[in-house]
């Protein structure tokens, strides 16, 4: 299929090294940045008051948010790394909200059990509820084991939420390390904890990263931008085919 294609579009820049050698003469591989319709972010203070009241969270502590299905394999491994990393910052103030559910919930609960009531379980949430959680939180945390790119990482940034993630797969395509968040080597709980410590200690940097994240999504990750890019690539593919 790759050898017969005129155009191959990928959402993960790391795919190119394997895809391009399989393409036929005149074919093109194009990297399309993941995209969404960003919408207007919810007001932080309103969302924070709502979520804080519902989950019993203290307003004066940083709120971390983890978003991920609870299934065996990479997702459960991501929660395990998160638990390991959080255990390395016992001297910092934080609360964790977990949005997600699934067959590996018992495994995830065991990974986060040492933190007791510092963890709040939101369960499976619909898009509207998730948008409120993004708006209320201070930092999205996700180790991203074997992650293709992580739609939640993009959604969080669209809401103006900075991200701390593992540098897996296509995650660096959407999280600008040092600008919209911080990246740690995939699976490295110690490095993840060190980056978390930096961001917990610097609320001003978190806010600046959140603002940069929103700007980045609006500039590079919108549905309209993706449509325009696809239109140009498809037109060029048609012209190349006609010219043969």
C-alpha cells in the first residue's frame, strides 16, 4: 500500500524514518500535526470553585490532573510511573485528580494508594466535564508510556493548562519542552519527579507555560489549519499524478 500511494499523511513525526523508504517514486510523506477545535477555555476560578467543591480539594494547593483510560499495558504502566514519581516528592504540596476508568482500575488504585486522600477519583467523564477539569487544574501530569501523541495532552494545552509528560512517540510534536510544559525521558520516574518538583515550586512558570500552550494550539493545531494543509497536499498529489 505504501509503495502504491501518491501521498501518505502521518500524525507522528517519528513514523517518517520507517515510512519514507517504503514509498514509490514521486510519492510524498507529510507530517500533519495533531489537531482539534480549541473552542474558548472555561474561566479558571469558576471551574476551580466547582471542582473543588465537588471533590473536596483545598484551593491553596496545586492540583495535578491525570487523564487516561485504565487498561492493562501502556496505560497501567503510565499510572505506575506516575505513582513512583509522586512518591519521590513527599515534601511538596499537591493534590491529584484522576479522570478515567477501565478494567485495570484496581491496578491503578494500588499504584496511587500510598497517597491516600491526596488523590481524588473523577471516574470516566464526558467531554464537558473533562473541559471543566482542565480549566480547574494547575498541571496535567502523564508519563505517556508508548503514547502515539496523547490527545489529552493537546486538549489540556488548548485549555491553557501546562503539561508534564514522558517524551514518548509523538508527544514532543505537541508538547514544546520548556515552553508549553516539560518532558521527561519515557519511563524515568526520577526525571519525571525532578521536573514535577520544578513546576510545583514555580507557579509563575506554570502560568506562563499554560498561556504559551494555548497560543501554540491556536497557531499550529487547529482543525482549520489541518484542513488547509491537507487541501494543499491533496492538490499537489493530484497534479503530480496528472503530470505522469
